[in-house]
């Protein structure tokens, strides 16, 4: 097959962007490590990395293998919620920032989904009118520095509930963590983003007697079949992945920071 300049440029771009994402996904396997079939993850990584001699068909197959078989992006998680336009028709709200975290794929128990984490807060001093792209970029840089650098900040999730309520600044944080100190650290990082001082009077810590359940082996009869029991406040390290800004009157969220490389319009990448 004749290699055109267009294809050479396209493959060069894909090898840089796609392979970087594959290496990040399989970060437990060194980039210079020999890939063979000795382990399932090495075999999977080898099946996803685009090589210099791969033709168009093989390149496409490897990209689809990574997205659909490894990441399984086509299997959308079912969520409770309503469409954005329906929600905005009934509720007016201040701009909201949401930080998303996810367990590394290498640490996920067989047959389970990655443990997730989300922290949301309002920009109480802003409205849809006063919020601008310039302000969003400043916020994105702050989030990148606090959470996205050094392979992403790791939140150690657990059963302890650290609730921080500051009505004046519109904060209603509920952080599940391994310890009170861990919860306070995350709360302070959020406060740094909006330049608000910590007040210990606003913190309520609750530690349930029940133990975390990371991977229950028991099952129960649900809808005619035996199904695994759900986890309860599992203990896991969840890593920062991306952050978004929701503004009333806008159908699409603004991607502030992205470590996944899934969002091409992010204001900041890490």
C-alpha cells in the first residue's frame, strides 16, 4: 500500500495521542517493558498500541479494541437523572463545578465497575450572566494545579463521612474518606479553589460501625435471578480524571480540565 503524506501525518498524530492514552490506562506496565502474552493486561496493551508499520485497517481495529473492549465506552452507565433542558426549565441555579474521580482499571475487582467519586460545589458569587470564559480559564488552571498534576490527585475513599456545610459560600460537601484527616485535606483543596478559609465549626464527621464492603461474595434473589450484593461505601483510591462547569441556560457543560483526553474542547489538559 502506498503511504500518502496525509496518512503518514494522521498516523503520527494518532500514535502520539492514542498511544499516550493507552499507556496511561495501562500505567502499571512500563512504557519500555516488552509486551507479550504472559499476562492478560500485557496482551491487551499490545493489542491496543499503534505501531509504526500498522496500516489503516489495523490502526482502526486497535482504536476500536481500546475503546470498546478495554474501556467499554459503548456500555454507558445507567444514571438516575433528567435531561438538562428539562431540569433547567424548572430550576434556576448558580454555576456549578463538578470534579470527577475514578479507580484505576488495574485495581478494579473482577466483575465489578471502577469505584467512582464526585465533588460538586456552586460558585455562589457568580451567575450565568457574570460568568465568563476568562473566569472559567482561571478556575480551570486552579483545578489543574490542585488536582490534575502528577498523574492526578488520589482521593482515598472509605466509609467515614466528612460533611462540610458553609451556607454563606454555598458549600454542601459530603466526602467519604478513610479518615477525618483525609476528608479535611480534600475539603481544604476545594476551599482553595474558591479562596475561602476553612472553619472547623462547619465540619461534621460520622464513622458508621458497619464495615466497608469492597467485593461482597454473597448474592440475593432479584428479578428471578441470583445477583451479587452491592458494595457499601467501598474502600478505594480514586484518581482525579476531569472537571466540568455547568451554567444555567447552556445545554452543554464546559470541560474545565481533562486528564482522560476524551474531551477535545477542554480548557486545560494534564
